[in-house]
C-alpha cells in the first residue's frame, strides 16, 4: 500500500490505532476456539476504523509547516476529545454486534473499560473469554491513554501538544517520545511480573493476565463475580495491593524507584500524603468493621487494608460486598474514592496532590490570619522533579478544579437518586465511584440497571478520566474553530 503512516493526519492515525487495537482480542481464539463465532464482531468495526483512518488520513495529510502555538493547543484538545469519544463508540460495537449487550449497555461497558473505571453490566460468570480479555485489554490501553500510544508512533512539535492536551503532567525524559516509550516499558514490565506472580500463587493463567492488566491500569474488571474475594487468598490479595499501589503511583516517582534514588523518593509530598492517609483512615475503617460487623480483628484489618487501597487507588477490586457495611465504613470509602490516586498515574479522583495542596492552602490561609501581616511565607511541595512553589496560579487552579469536581459529584449523586430510587448515600457512593473512575459498587450497577442511571454514570466516568477541564477546553476549541471557520466563509 503506497502510503507512509507518519504522513497521515492525526485523526487518521488515531482511527487506525483504535481499529488495530480492536483486532487484538482475536489472539484469544487459538486458546479458546469456541469463541471464533465472535470473530466478525471484532473484524467488522476494526476494518471500518482502519480503512476510514486511511481515507481520512490521506485526505487531510499532516502538515510539517510552522503552526501557531494557540492553534496547536486547540487542535490537540479537539484530537483528544475525538480520540476518546471515537474509542468509546468503536469499543462498544463488539459487545453489540455479538448480542452480548444492548447498545446502551455496550457503550457503558466500553466507556467503563477505556476510562479504567471497572463498573460493569456484564454477568462475568457466563461471559465468553474473548470478551473478558477485551474488557481488561481496554483498561490496560486506557490507562496509558490514546495520546500516549500515538506519541510512540509520531514525531514533531504536535506530540508535545497532544501529550499536554490529554492531561499528562510529567516529562520523564528530555524527548517526549522517549517519555512515552519509557512509561510503556515500565507498564509492560510490571504487567509481566504481576501476571507471573499471580500464576505462582495459584491463579489461572487467563485470570492472572486480566487481573494484572486491570490492577495496573487501576481499572478493576474481574473475571469473578466476587472480584478478588472469590480467591480467598491472602497472597493474591497482597499481590493485588502491590499492583494497585504501582498503578496509582506517578510514573515519574516509579522512575525514581527504578533508578534507586531512594533519598529523593521519600521526599515526594504525594507519596508521604498517601502514607498519611493510610495511617489515619486504615485504623478507623478496621475499627468500624470490627465493631459493627463482628469480624475478628485480623480479618477486619485485612478487609480494610485491601478495600481502602482499592478505593484510594481508584482500582475497584473488592474482597467483600458493601451492602452490609456500617455507614461509617461506607463514608470512609466515599472519601477515599473522592481523593483518588496519584497525579500523572492511571488513577482517577481529585488526585492526591490536589488534595494535599488544598490542605496546605487551607493551612497557609489560617497561618496568614494569625500571623503578622508583614510576614511573607513562600510555600513549597516536593515532586519527583524537585521542589515546586505553591504560587497563586497553582492555588487558583487547585481550588477551581476541586470546586468544580465537588459540584459535579453532588449533582450526579442527586440525579442517580432520581433515576434509580436509591438513597442519597447509595447514589453518592455509586457516582463517586463513576466520577473517580473507581469501579466499586454498592449494588446499584448490574445487568438490570436502568438506562438513565447508566447514562449519568457514563458522563461521570468521562469527566473523571479526562479531568473535566480537558473536556471544557476541547469543547471551547471546537466552538471557536467552527465560529472562526464560519466567519471566514461569511
């Protein structure tokens, strides 16, 4: 075929990448021949996407001329939005074409997969292996992000614009393409180690691969109805905790660990704050379970540790159901889901760094009120790259994001009480899980969930994964481009 991939425009490249990823589950057929009946459910959307990508990519070839910086940012935001929404719709078709789910349910499963949420409307006890793999594979790729995958294949100034537009914050290497490649290598290495250790501890091979994929991406799709609790294994729970912590840790921090820069590692504010949260809330949750559910102290601590890490990392694996948990325990889990994982990781939620900064800002504000007005204090926090100043711009961005996030959380929770008839506590738990891309459920989400609730949750997942402002910037860029084009043609 007479074309060069690098000469195609970015939209075309993305369509080809998404189409190619849709073919990957067919690799399961040699191991599960009975699933060959579902081949066309993957081949049809894949060919449509790849051929469509070639047509679009060649029709509007990539331009190598100098581009205005503002235009690059606007274009990057639009490409990010297109990639994710196109991925959601294309990801739904294998479920729908195979009659596994209705279209709304298929779209829900795809959104939950790509956004690494993990809430599901599938009955995994009867789901064919090829679709179990497909769900976890979506989460694994979604954890990296479409732009990260594309950057590994493209070069030029546009790669940095796309990287920033998707919300990535850290550059691990001087070259952005090398940064993406390093992250992918780290991600793949931990996947291989996690899968092997799971197998060593008695988990079936397919289950091992899929759980490692979902744990690292902080996704939470499981092959078992009772999630990790179905294995009743302390060793498997320990491995899962390790993978969830790796998944929720900033890639730049993981690079420090790989390079054995331990003295720099222990100074990172986000890492210290993660430890502090566990130190405060783990005993509280353990005591709540112990005192009200009449479990032994050791068993209470075991359930509390696993589930609090799962919620905080926004993974969504569980060792128990939550319908019998005390109100205090449910409240702690909601707080953990809202806080979320590390900035620059695969996790969702407000992110540890933002919550840490918010508390620091609150402390600075109180200190300012009780101290001499002549005293000027410069506050800093520690990242993997070094000491960073907490300036006015950072304060404004942090407060703005958290305020917007809480407003969306409250609105979504109230809407779910209306569509599902659930209590406010149950609705807040479920929407906090959606917005934080966590995947834990109090029992509202399943094959029989009404479409209204599923649609509200989908909005929450998308806003949570793309961090709200990315969607707003992308939407604004789209309207600005249309307005500008309309003025030129008028």
